C-alpha cells in the first residue's frame, strides 16, 4: 500500500511497529523524497491537528484509541 501511495500522494507518512516491515519499507522507498517512515507504536505517535487521510491495516482493537 505504501508504494502505491508513494507514487500518487504529495506526502506519505508510514508508521510501523514491526522492525521486519520497517526494513522492507525503507528498502522500497529509499529513493522517495516524499515518504517518511516512523518506527513506533501508532498509539504513541503525535498526529497532526490539520486534516489528513489515513490508509491503514490496523487491528480493529486499536482503531478507537487512534481516532
């Protein structure tokens, strides 16, 4: 999903907690200046106040705390 967004969006911020996926994301987006990868738990990440779009495959059990 990140690769597709990377090609179409002005700015992509990917938050990933699993180190294995972080490495894969870093490899796939190494030459992309519009993508930032944050290796952290989404429940502890500061989200911007301005409006933004979320594309995600998060677990249903943590959806409400994120919103």
